[in-house]
């Protein structure tokens, strides 16, 4: 309990550091921001205690809250030291997508209407614009929003995997300490919302179907709409997963067919509406841009990145359909494997010194953790046949995101795109670890979800 009090005090100190931002970045009053900060501290505690209200052991709830506070305080600190200075238009390294999203959202609030910028995905700009329009523009607003959403998603996925083994639940809160999660939580990026809404949509859809819970179905639907608006291509694996689940696992095929038609119709309506509102990239734009990447001439025009002579991204950049298929089977694994730079200069690779807010350092640390967990992930997937139907669909959707993120990315490989499946990746690793531990102890395995 004393450690929680100490971390809360540190959070206020880090919060105070962010009050003195450069002119042009914030229009929110200090009193409002102070209220938001206190609101995050209180609402996160209430969310944890409410979500695990059936658990009598308070230590689980306190551990969850402690790890949340550590993650949230670290994000506040790094927001002040390595991110806020980059947000002003024209600053060093300006042009990173999350920087532009914040700039465009604040400009839309200031001048109204829409801005005529060539931006890939208007949905995320509106996602951050409305909270800032309500509270005031400030770099801390995306952090407040992302922190609560990330916490909720982890609560959902932890309860989803181990609903009947409460003593293991709090370990999932360690995901809050992942360097990528800490880093992207304080950014106005697409990656955190995509990770959150994908995870919530999948877990709540399965839980709603299993327990006939209308509330879970509604939450899943809302998460899907947000995911689709923010990044349509990331909604595709969810759509395919649900269709596969209904098509092959439903006892009554007729309702399954009706469900598949309804999902496809909903996808069309949401896509058409988003195109008319001009708030998101259309699926046709996604297809055409993907085809452009296979054209050698267009690809050569896009070769403006400073690749090194032994760059993996350069070697695995497709220039035609054949290379797209071959490299596409390899690229997903590059996201979770350490690169030669880890071997040559590990300290430099893992350092937090670099351009654009030191993104590469945070991603490198996460890559190292993911790489070390590959054997555990393999053992988890190896037991695929012994899992129930719901667990199998989780693995299938994870595999779909794993492939889509790696195969259909832009001409260069950027680790931040994998954040969408980070929660499922580490959850599967931990699920396999606990399953194996309980089996070795000759105890019952965690109640399988389905």
C-alpha cells in the first residue's frame, strides 16, 4: 500500500512537469488538466476493483493498480522529456504520423471544418479531436485516454483467459510495463486504439456468444466500429475470424449464414459511411495502394528511405507479386526477431537515443522480450488441438493479424505496426506458461474458454 502512495506522489510530480509546455501545444487550463489527472487515478482504481469485484483477495487488485500507476507515471515522464518537444510543427524530426495526428486534430479544433491534407486515415484524427475539443488541446489528453483504454483492454483479456483462476490474473498487468505500451500510450497514434479495440472486439464477441451476454455483444460491436473507422485494414482479420467461427462452429448453419451476411452488410455500410464522411481510408484505396507497391517503377519512386547496405527491410521489400508472396511469409517473423544490430551493438540498439522521440529504443526492448518468448509461444500453439473452440478462434485471429501486419505493410518495416497484436501475443505466452506449470504440478489446467 505504501508503494502505491509513493507512485501516486511521483505521478503528480511527472504530471506537473507537463504543465509547462511550449506555446501552441495546449489550450486546456491547468485546473482542467489537474482534474483529468485525478480522474485517471480514481477511474483506473474503480475500473480494476469493479471488474474484479467477485474476487475477494485484495492483493490481486492492488498489484494491478500498482503496475498501472508505474506505467502511467513512466508515460507522463517520457511525454515531457522525449515527446512534447517534437509536437510543434517544424520541430526537429517532425512528420512522424502521431505528431501529424496531434497537429491536425488541434488545427481542426482551432479553425473548424476539415483540413486539406494528404493523410492516410482520418479516423484517428477525429478519435483524438473530440476528447480534446471537449477538454482542451494538450499533449496529456491522448495519454489520459490511451491509459484508461489500455488498462480496460488488459482487464478484458486477462479475465478472458483465466476467468476461473483468479490467482493468476494479476500477472497480466505486467503487460502494462511493456516499453512499447508505455511509449505509445502518450502518443496520438493509431496503434494503441487499434490494439485496444481489436482485443476488446475479439474477447467480448466470444464471451457474448458463449454466455449469451447482450452487453458483451454491444461492447464488441462498438469496439469493431471504432477499429474499422480508425484503420479498416486491421478490421479485416476480425471479420474473417468471426465468419470462420460462425461458418464452422455453429450448430445451426442457417443462423450462421444470416450472421455472415449481416457482418458483410455491416462492413459495407460502415465503409460507405466513412467514405462519405471522409474520415477514413476506404478499402478500395487500401487495395490500390497495395497494388502500387508491386509496381517496380512506383516502388523505385518510393525508395527515399536511407537503407543500410545490410538492411533487412531493404532485402524484404517486394517489387512484384512473386516477391510479395515469398517475402510475405518471412516479414511477419521479422517483427518479433532481433536484428543483426542486436548482435553488433546491443547497447546502442537498446538505447533511448534517436530521432522522433526515441521510438526505436522502446521497440527494440519489446522486440527482445518477444524474441525470448518465441519458444513459449511455439509450445502454446503446439497444443492447438487440445484447446476448445473459443481458444482456437483466438489463435486464428492472432495468426491473421500476425500475417496481415507483416505482409501488407508499407515498403519499409516499422515495428510499431505490430502493436495491434501485442496484447494477444503476450497473453498467449503467459497462457502457455501457466498451463504448463499447472500440468507439471498435476493440477487442473485453467478452465478453457470454450
